[in-house]
């Protein structure tokens, strides 16, 4: 399997933590910390896709690649598709991997885990999940559940994603983590589709792919990367980097 083009979408619009991508984490903007972790995954070139010149400037000041995109995209998937067309118009990379821009502590192994299911020819999209071990989060709709079944190749095939507590009965529940590896043609098809009924009902973009018949397979990782959404999250991230 060839290398992936890794793209991190980033916007300044955030209500709980203004100018979040540029928040300082031990001397570097958060978006640069994410960029570094994505580079450490070593699965292909990495670029930041943004609609804000200050984000692009910060990335370039630290030696990274940034590409400007339109400011009217409704989702990160739309933004990474535009960026991929700009960065790789000849489609030398047949996979595009979307890493969220607010996970400065993401392990490179987690990024590689999202890429891994695409080693199976029939898989359209790869992603990751982790077991929910804290009972407080089992019924929390902010912890999106992945309902899966083993695929016989060391990963799991996604049957559904939901904000409800599912599946019922004894056994573990798994939190889905929104990092996606798309086959290039699949990404093009995905962004051409209108939001689907279940996607709009659950407010989960990945359901559009399942409703359109695309196959999503999921790798399990040990723990979820902490995303930074509030000033308190930012302080925890800074503390974690100080201990590196």
C-alpha cells in the first residue's frame, strides 16, 4: 500500500477556546504540535489545510506545509478534499488521512492505526476506536459509540455509529475517535454526497458513508487522545508536554 497524504484541517472559529489552533503549548502553537505528531507517524507528507492566513503563517514559520482553502466549507472532509486536490493534483497518493487539529497529544501509533485497515482491499475508510472504561461515559452522547464486528484481519468492521448507548447487553462499549483514512476515490465520492438521513439525525458525518454503502473498518487503540476544547484542556496539554 502506498503512503498517505496526511492533512490536518484547522479553523480559528472556536467559541470555548478562541484562536484554538494558535494556542501556545510550551513554545509552539497547538496546530504545530499536531503537525509534529503526524510527521512522527511517518506514513507520508503532512500539511495543514486552513482558511486563515495566521494559521498558515504559524505553520510555515515552524517549517511545516500549509495550504489555503475556501472559507465556506461545512466540514473538515470538504476542506481536506480541496487541500488534497491542490497538494496532489496528479493523485500520486491514493489515500488521504484526516487528523483533527485539536489533538496535540495524539500518539503516532494511533495515526498509523487509522491507516492500517486499508491494507484490506475491500475497505473504503479506516478509523480508530478505544474501549470506554469509565462507566460515567457509557451513556454520554458526546462519546460516540462504534458498533463493530471482527473482520478476521485484526481489525473490526463498522456496522453503525451512534450517540446512544449501544450495543445493549453484556460486553464492552467502544468510543469512536474521528480520525479517518480515505481511499482517494472514496473521499471524492463522499464529499459529493448530500448529508444523509441518519447523519442529520445523529449529527455524525461518518453515517453518510455507511448509508451510501461504503465500508469502514476500525482499529482498536489503547486509549483516546485528549482533544483540547477548553482552557482547562489546554492547561492539561501544557502540563503533559512539560513532562515529555
